[in-house]
């Protein structure tokens, strides 16, 4: 355990200021109804917990995060057509709409992670049963039916995490990371496994999220002791993936025993010291009250001190997002 802690500490040092600031929203499968959690890269804390079941929609044992489309954070229920649009910073409810899909999968898909790519919603959907192939479903962001879905030619692959990284569609299964291959025939694809190093073999792999501005791919995994957030470096030619720990999520407030089946990336707004998506008086006060201190919340440029530079970041962005 001590070695593990040292490892996290060292990697945190090495990776300081490497990340683009932002938030990784995590699902938490294993509770009924489930919650979703926001991990803040700047402060290194789980700083928001949302309970979608309180809004009166169908309760779910796993609210699978999809993605941020520039305005909303999309959250789906594990086994229902409803999609929720949330404030991407606070997680507050904004709206809900029906998620169209093929009737043949309704009630049987237990959908997991997802992403928005070229205006379409992609979701990982494990097989209906052990004898049928896994599915990745496609809809569009307005919920209009596309009736497009893709099977896999590998019944043994049960997708959990799903993310586009450039022109590569990646999925995780419980114990492997794969790149999807789209062959010529429609509705069927295959996958090639990448050799994944860094993640302990006892961990179940979960959601994937990609920050295009920082060119950073994130992965969540867990075992019975807790969950870990990783950054993954891909080598498509060598078909390898190297994971480096970003943080021990359970030490930061993510409950042990839950599975982070989905991960969603939302970039931070410059100058937003209190992480509510709006740069205003509250951010100014956050910086002023911490002036001169080593305070991660107010240290917007992550140089270890709250000073003029952080204050200017608030002032230059004042009013943004409000
Ligand atoms: Ca703010
Ligand atoms: Ca600073």
C-alpha cells in the first residue's frame, strides 16, 4: 500500500501541469439507485455527487455517462430509452428526451459508456446473453431514430467503456482494451486487442474518456478495494496501451465497491475557481481569500501559489459562462 501511495505521489509530481484542466464524470454501478461523481483534475478531488433518481425518472442501478457536446452532459439510464441532459459543471438537471433504439434491444442491453462523435451518440452495449454478440448502438444527439447499430464478430467481447480517439473507436471489456475495426459489410465489426500495461490484472476495466485539447485518454478501473483513474498512452502501430495512474479515486471520495463503468470528459472554463461553469464574483473571492497560499481550489494555473496570475485569469475571463 505504501508503495502504491508513493507511486501515486510520484506520478502526480511528474504529471503536474501536463493535464488540461477539466472534470471527469464517473458512473458508479452497484447501488440502487446509482449516483454519478465528478472528479476535478485541478483539485484532485471527487467534488460533486449527483443522484439522478431524485428527479423522478426511471431509477437505474447504473447511470452511464455519455459525453459533453459543448453544452450539455448526456447521461443515460442503464436499461431505458431516456437520456438526461445535465449542466456539465454542476450536474444539475436540464432536460430529458427519449433515446431511440431498435426495439429488439430494449430491455436487454444494459448499456454502458458512450460518446458523441460527428453528432451521433455511440454507446457500449454488452450482449443480451452469453450466446449473442456485443453491440454498439448509434443514435443522434436529438434522439432521432437512426436505427443504426453495429454487432461485433466476437461474441466473447462484452463492451463496457467506449470512446473515439481521433479516427479510432476504442472499447474496454472487463479485462482488455480493444480498437474496433469497421469492415466493408454494414452492422458488423471486429476488434483487435491492444496489449495494456500498468493496470493490475485484478482490476475490472471501465469507462474511457478523451480530452481532445490535451490529447489525453483517461480510463477508470476498479477492484473490490476501490477505483483508480489512469491516463493511457496508445501506440496504434505496436497495438499497445500504457496506463499511468492519475489518482486513487477511492481515497478522493469515490466509494469502494462501485464500478466506474463510464467516464465523461468536460473541459474546465478558464478563471472558474469554484468550478461551477461561470466566472463571476465568487471566483474573484475564491482567489482573494486564498491569496498567497498554496490552495489547489484557487490556484488556477497550478503553479503552487495563489497570486496575481490567478487573479488575472479570473479578471480576463470575468462574465464567461454566466
Ligand atoms: Ca465560478
Ligand atoms: Ca497560481
